[in-house]
């Protein structure tokens, strides 16, 4: 069994995964959304303190598994430096205390493997990762063959939802709040411009759209917010679909996946599903409970890394806020 720890942002999570069957045996996550909502976003120092409280409590529940653990895995990149340290420090302590190997996991690879919790892997595939920190398209052939072919030039898809929600005074996290508000809105009421629509680049940008929404909010009343939310969600999604269409002219994936916290957005899912129908591609999605940050996906990656003996020494494993993928 492998114990895995996730603390890259504002979710404290620990999981136990069986190495042979790849089955998830234990998973618990403590969210910090309530504590951060009053600030309209994640406060790194507060998140670190809350991890220091929550992680030991969850680890205590894992003691019955300790004798059967073969390794401990932890998110080491990317993420908030002060929160990554909390998880890595705990992982090193467990590794030393139990005399087991240490595995450092890339959080983004974890999101890819969220597709395969309790399931065998299915490669190759094209992956769209949409979260609060990332918007990128990756070609994945295996654990060790992952290539990013497009990414955001500024804000991410998920981040833009959080910021629009903050403009409207809705709270945090903004994704679910904007999605709920948009359900009753007119998606064509505000004619926001699709970012980079005239650019040949296969890339993403949300700073301009975010600014256009800000101006609309400043000129409107709360009665208009549902229409602004719906129009924003429509354009934010149309931007991704438009760039994928351009990419698919040269690359025709047989299997396409959407992962990351913002992949839970049902409108985004429906629009990409519609796009894939015309290309005859299969759509893979994580279970909704595994879209956001979690330790189960870290454990699923760690099983593959354990089989390949991809271990790190105590001195080698360091945190890195930025990912190399």
C-alpha cells in the first residue's frame, strides 16, 4: 500500500492506495473553503496553518495501515510554496519513521491520473487541464511521456471564474457560484469578445475577457448579474472550444479528457462533448468528487511510480511552486 498526501493549495488530503489492485482503500479531505471565503480567495499563510492542523488529524486515522505501507507519496510541485512544505515535511517524517521510500508527485500529473482512480490507465490521450492555476492541453502517451502543446498566457479558466465572482461579491470559490448563477441567465445578452479569436496561436488568455466583464459589472445592477455570468461562462468556454477546433485540424485524438477542478463545470463538459462528436473521439471525465485537488489522484500516480522505482531521497525531494510540464 502507498500513503499519499496532497497540500498544494487549500485542501488537506491523505489517501491509501493498494499497489497491486490500484484500488483506493482510504481517502479523506478537509476543505478550507469556508475559512478563505471571507477573503475572496486563498490566503497562503492561513492555508499553511490550517494544513498543519488538519493533516495530522487525517494521518492519525491511517495508523491501522502503517504496517502494510510500502511507500509514502506527496505532491511536491506545483502549488503554493508554504502549503507544499506542510505536505512534504509530513511525508519525509513518515518515510523516516516507517523506513519506507519517498515519492514526489507532480500535481498536474495527478490530475491526469484522476481519470484512473480504481481503474487501469488508458493511453494515449489528449488532456485539457482546467483549474484555478492552469489551463493547458497535453498530449499524454505514458507517465513519462507528457507534452504540453498549449497553455494560458495569463489567467487560467478557473481563476477567471473566481475573479468574476469576486467582482460580483459572490464569494469563494467562484466557479460553482458563477455556474449556478449562469443557469438562469441569457448567454447572448452581453456580446463579450472571444479572446485570441483572430490569432493563429493555439493558446489561451482570460485577462481581456475578465476586464470586459469588470466593466459590465460596474455599469450594471445585481439584477443583471445572472446574464453577465451566463455570457461570461459562454465566452470563456467558447474560447477553449475555438482553440481546440484549430488544434484538431492537425491532431485528431481518439481519446480526449478534461481534468482539474474546473472540469466539473457542466457547460464546459457539454460544449466539448458536442465538439468531440464531430471528430468521433471518446471523452473521458473524472468522477466529480475527484475533479478538485485530492490525495487519491496522487496515490494513483504513485502506484505507477512505485512500479518503476521512481523514488526520491530525503535530500532530493524539494518543493517547487512551478511545474516543468
